[in-house]
C-alpha cells in the first residue's frame, strides 16, 4: 500500500526522516530504505545534503507542535463535500490569525471527523526555501505529534530537548516544558477521557535531564525508554495520515523533478518536430498544387477526346474510350490505301467505283473499272510489286469496258 506522503507515480525508495533541533542549524535524521531503518545521523544542512546524496527529494521533515495547530472538525454530509471552503471559517476564532495568512492541510475525509493542520504560510515557505538553498527538496512536512501512537484511554508523551510533546487525540497535541506537565496533565482539556487515563512516557535512554515521575495529574505514567527517539518515531510515519504539503505547496511528481535534466533534450526534440512539420506542410502544399495541375490536364485531355457532352470523371471516361478503341484490334487500312492510291492516281482508263475494309482479316476490297482486261492485270501486277498480295475476285464485261473486284492485303498475311 502506498503511504500517505508518496505522490502518485513516485518511486522514491530511500527517505530521510529529519527533525530540526530548536531554531539553530542543527538537525537529526534517520534514513529509511524500503521501510528498513538505517544508521541515525546529526549535523547541519550541509551534512544532511551529503547524507541525502541523489535521494535529496525524499526528505520528510517533522514540524514541532509550536509551529502547527492540530484540530478535529466534525462535518455533516453536505459540509464534507465543501470542507476546504468551510473549515477555514469554522476555525477562525481558534487560530486568531487572518485566514489569508494561514495554510490549511487535511487528512483524508473519513466519517464525520476531519483532521486539520493549520500553520502560517510564511513558515512553510521558510522551510522550503531553506532546504532549496542546499539543493534539497522536501517530499513531506509532517506534524511531529502525529508520529506518536494514540488510542482511547491512553496518551503518548514524548520527552525531548527538556520538554514534552503530547498527542491528545487523532488530530490533537500540545507541547510544554517538563516543569509544567504536572499542572497541564491535571487540566480537563489536556487529556480527554475518564480519570485514570494512562500516559505512556517515551524518552531516549541516557538523555540527561530526564525527569523521574510515576504519576502526572493523578494519571498513571508508564515509562518507555527507547534507544533512539527519532528511529522509534519513524515506525509510525506511514500511519501519520497528514502531509502539510498540500494545495500550493504540493511537491512535484518524480517526472517533474527530473525535468531540468531532460529539458535540453526536449527542446531539441521539439525544434526537430517543428522543422519536420514545416517541411511536411511545404511538401503537402507542393503535392496539392501538382495534384490540382494534373487534374486540370486530365480534364483538358478528356475535352479533346470528347468535344461535346459533359465530363464527370475524365479518367474513367478516357479509360472507357481507350478500351473501346482497343476492342477493334490493330488496323492497317490507311497503309493499304496509301499504297493503292499511287497505282490509280492519274492513270488513264481506270476509275474506282467502291472500296471496303475488313478489320478482322485486314483486307481491302475495291471495285475498279478499266477499258480492257489487260489493264486489270497490269493494276494487279503493279500492286504486287508494292509488296501487296492482290487477288482478282471476279470480273465482268460492260458496254464500255471491264469491271473487276480485287482483294488486297499485306504480302504473307
């Protein structure tokens, strides 16, 4: 299951849980690698940056209770749908600050109760700017008190730096110096519940100044020493359920964090894409103009073949005309006439009466009138000298001469 502070798509496998000690440049941290605790460390931000290395984006910073106010707000069904607009005005009297100057973060809406964390926007900006100066990115800001266990009838008080941090409910806490905890524990609002409620007092072994008490405000105290305080708190990180980096302060996803190193590559790729798109647009325009020119040429050619009538599809009509011409097969009519003409032109005693051509047999038949049969034979001999095969089909005598019908075709056909 993805824990609450991992943005969708995040693949961070190493985190650093960090706590600032007071307002000085002093920090303590503990690494978590795939949920397994590493060796704790401490130092300034430069030391933290060296420890973080390439995983600087996986830093979870704890916010002390004096910097953040935790509240639980009860909402009805209608209010739950618009809780981000309603809650700031509901808590206006509790925070005593201008709503515009505050940052609100929320737990997941479950049931009627809603956990709310409120802090100044300038404080969040200060945290982010301070870590950004060292090249560090915060993946989450978590209220420190929420890293303490809590259940009805028992509270957890953590002693550190001479003061107690207490969790008093699912989303409630306070911080107080140890000299005043006995008085605070006796207050009705400090520990909700019946008298006799237990307090689990957690402290780090060997820490100087640790008070030795068995009772606080009439409540029994169970002491729980731990080897390292921050390492002990780290086990409750997935259950904290509230990250202060919401809204305008939401951290970037992993792919956005690596955008800078891919930015030059993306710029080059975008430039290449723009150039290619421009070239394609130019080529498309040229092809379109050429296509229009070819279309006009097809219409002009079709109009030459079909001087009359409507041209709807020039290509289809030209193909049909070509098929019609090819269906008649090859023709040598013009060649035969061209070779027959000189044999009759200007010759005395001849006259051409009729002529016909058979495309299937490629033969030419004509009827000629001559003065004598010898002239008919001379004509036939002249045609054969022109590499034509001439055959006399029939002849008959008339009053003023001879009429003969002759068949002509290519020699050897």
